[in-house]
C-alpha cells in the first residue's frame, strides 16, 4: 500500500503550495499507461484524429467507462495527495478514484492562432457543481489535473489564477450559511437551483493582472495538485494540438478544520488560512446543512455514454471481437 512517505514532497514543494496553491508532479504515470487508457478515445468521440473537419466540438467533457486505483496507477501522485491532506485516514477512497472521463480541448477554426487573454476567458469557475459550498467543504478537497497528452503554451492548457484563492476563501468565510456552486449566497438562492452563468468567477478573473495567471502545461504523466478553491478555466487551444486531461475529485472523510487546538493543520488547511490572513479561525462554523446537488452535466453525460457505447459496439462488431467492460461495455 502506498503511503505519504513513499514519495516525499520537498520543503520547497510544500512551501510553493502554501504560497501559490499548486504544485506539479512529473512522471506520475507512463506514456504506455496513458495510451492504453485512451485506446478508444477517438471512437468514443466519433471523430477522426487526422481530420480536423470532424472535430465538431471545441471542448468535450466525456463520461467514464473505466475506474483506476490511483495508489497503484500513479503512486507518486497518490503520495503527494496524501501529504497535502495529512495522510490516508483523511481520504474517502470510494469517491477519490481516477476514471477515463477525459476532458478534450480541440480548439476551433476561428480560434486558431488567436491569443485570448486570460481576463477575456468566460469559463472561470471553482470545481464542485455537485454540492453546496462552505469554506470547510470535504467533497472537493483538492483539484487534480492529470495530463494525458503533452500540453505546450497556447495548446489549450487549463488556466489557473492562484491569487483568486484569497477572494474565494473570503467569500466562503463571509457566508457560513453556504453558497451555490456558482457562489450565490443562500439568501439569494435558498433552494440552490441550478445556475447557468459564471459571472461571479469571470468578474474576479477580469480584475486580475496578467501576472496572476498560470497555464497548466507539461508532459504526459505530469499531475497538477491544486487547492480546492483554485479559480481556473479552459483556455483557447490556439495551436489546435489535441489536449486531454481529467479532473478527478478527492473527498476527505471529515470537513476541513481551521481551529485545531494542537495547530496540526494539513497543508491545504494552512493554505486556506494563509489566504484569509489568519493563523486560526476560532469559533467559525457553518450555519447551514451540507447538501448534494445533481448537476445538469450528469444527464448530459449519461446520454453521451449511451452514444459512446454504441460506437464502441459497432467497431467491435465490425472487427468480430467480443466487447469487454474495459472497452466501455455496459456492466452491472
């Protein structure tokens, strides 16, 4: 079993996370592992990798067919996750697996060779569309970005905005009654109905200087570990190089705690306190109930999965090969 001591984060890495809210770990899995998991990618998409005219959608958030045990598939990444969250006892492994739910950015003809400034992007958000947000929410304890393709500058890498962690943390601190995934306070949206716009996040990004942004570039096998309140957005794939990532959540068993008597905070908790300019939050507590939300993307991805399974079956039938669960066949 992988533990947090198997791949030790350096003091510099931990310091970088506390200062900036992110670190990148290299060579967490091999190109062969990545290729195997993506072996049916283009069949699932219904596109031709060699014919851009078939790339009919700029960005696709694909459903999943396969599940991976991170501790076995990418032990270095798993060890880093454990260290940022203070050990395996804090993590709920049942909802912290990796899957082949690829997020593909293919760019567009109109955006080809066009530089779009980060402040002009309209997809800024904080992850967690499936729960009511509090400062201490355990449902999304880290934002993780494994790179399944090489990503160069201008190649559609995820854009992140580390200074915005302070803004998001203060907003959540000031609304202990809870906010929607779009950051609307409970008083303005008591039922937390689905909201379409990202205006709150986009406005935060628009006010940031150029140096506030980082593009998540790297090589296959790199994994970004980011603070759960990291503001981020898809960027324009101006080079139209195929960009493939996933965005698996990590859930902790208990909510974050910002008032520990022994002061033994996790690295993520220390970063949150730093964002608030505090050493501790004596007496702070949530003043609403924790609620799950079923996002619209679930329905969309269920329909996408049915179409993917049909395409995969057709390919198998043409080749005269029996379909297996690993290929995306329906399983009980």
